[in-house]
């Protein structure tokens, strides 16, 4: 079974081909350069960049996969899959239009899937193919720029929501704190790089653990960083504007390390509590923030000490990519579940059980 997939939910334009569980191509054009100077994704610029790049990205994905271009023929592709949400509306429309067009040209099925399910299933990839067993029932933690969600998963398409962030997502908190500190965009890798220079967690930031719930909240933590900087600037006798205070390099790495530690501790605490409460076999973690080395290290330590098998998506498949979207379509087709043939997009799409 050969699947062509498109991912355009946010700031990565991606297309790829999956053949019987093997990734033949996974081309990702990152828009980082476009959004960097705004220190965040500008939706209008994202849509335009997707529209400009999608044809090139598709062409490369097909040629990397050894599919003749431009000699499109029927039956070369069994299904075209696209991420129909959640994401930026304009960006989603570009992916949908490309997918619809490709499906017509190839005479193949068209399947709209959930981007977050892609992050969840990406754990299955190892060394460029589907190799790992999901070992249901499991707990899945999705930590990305727009979402932080904890799911109990009993099988493909059998989900139960346990918790989600009530305000900022973990990745969003990384991005906002990076901006406060004048670091690069995207904030996650920039904060991680600074944090790696320091192994002292000297600044006491709160661990935002809401009681009796698996929900998360990260906006207070971001505000704590802002207040910390404001207080510093007052001590320094300057006006209480965060940006007016000139932070020393050493302080930046201390703040980054302490902030990162607070995020990681919260995620580890909640995710492992869920595994223990529901006595599931395993915990899997995906999404852009799952690329963070300190997060991987602390989860791995906790996994050993509490004898809980914890698995991460490979770093390449943590951030947005078309291979994980193809994987969603592949799983849907294999389970024989009805697929979504509607050519819609839904910027607020939630993970739902497969019908
Ligand atoms: O999954 P993703 O590529 O896109 C969304 O679906 O949102 O995640 C992007 C997010 C950004 O907020 C980025 O700062 C964060 O993931 N991120 C990281 C790291 N790499 C990416 N956060 C922490 N540490 C990282 N190494
Ligand atoms: Zn994502």
C-alpha cells in the first residue's frame, strides 16, 4: 500500500510517501527563517509560504520516493492523506487543496486525519519504517507548540482524554520564555541550548501541578519568569520593563535551566501518575517538545526507577512532518475503519474515536 501525505498545519510544509510501512520520502520545508524575526508564527505569512512551497515539496517527495514526475499515472498511489486540523485555517487549506488535487490526479482515496494523532502514532517509526509495537493499553503524552494532552489509548482509534492544558501549551511556554529572554525562535531548541550550559536549577520556579486532575497549566510559569526578570530590573534600579534589564549570559542559562526543569518535572509527574493510576503497559511521548534532551533524560530516569516502559518518537518525527500523517492514514486503512472522505479542514479539530 502506497500513501502520499501532506502536512501543513503550522509552519512546516511537508510531503512524504509511505509504502507498506516504510518511509520512502519525508520532505520538510521549515518556515523558521520567515517567522524568526517576529519570534512567532505569523499566520498570513505561513499560508503564503505553504502555497509557494507545496508544489516543490511534493515534487521532491515524489522523486525521492522514485515515483515518476511529472508522469503521474493512476494506481501509483493508493491513498492521499492530509492533516485536516488542528492548525492555522489558511495553512490547512493549502494542504487540503494539494491533497485533493493529487488524489484526483492519481485516482486515489482522499483521507483527512488529525495532526495530533500523527504526533501520537509517530512513536511507531524506527529507522525509517514502522517497527515499534504500541503495546496497548498505553498512556500517550502529546507535547507540541499548540497542544499538551494526555490520552489513555486502548487500541488504534480508541482514545480516552485524560487531560490537556488549560492555557498555554508546553511548547508555547518555551517560545514565550525565549522571547522574554531575547533568544532565538523557535524557543524550545534555543532554551534547551542555553539550559545545557548550566546544571544548576537555582531559580525556584513553580511546578504548575493542578490538583486532582490530569490537566496542565503553563501560563503561570511563563508569568513567573516575567516577574523574575521584572524584579531583577527593579533591583538593578531600572524601570520595571523586562526588556530594559540587561541579563548576563550566565543568568540566561540559569533561568533557562530552571524553567526547563519546571516544565519537565510537571510533565513527568502527570504522565507517570496516569500510567500508575490506569496500570497501563507503557507511556509514549511525541510532539515537538518531546525532542528536548532534558525531558528525554528525566523521563528515562523516572522510567527506570519506577519500572515503567517509556518510549519517545525519534527526534526527526517529533516535530511536524508528513510521514506521521501518512502513518495515520495507513493505520486507518488497515483497521478497515471508515475514513474521512470529506475535503474539509477544522482548525480546532480534536482527537476522536474512529468510527
Ligand atoms: O510539534 P511541533 O513541531 O508543532 C506543533 O504541532 O506545534 O512543535 C513545535 C514546538 C515549538 O513550540 C518548539 O519551541 C517546541 O516544539 N520544540 C521544543 C524543542 N524542539 C521543538 N521544545 C523544547 N525543546 C526542544 N528541543
Ligand atoms: Zn505538531
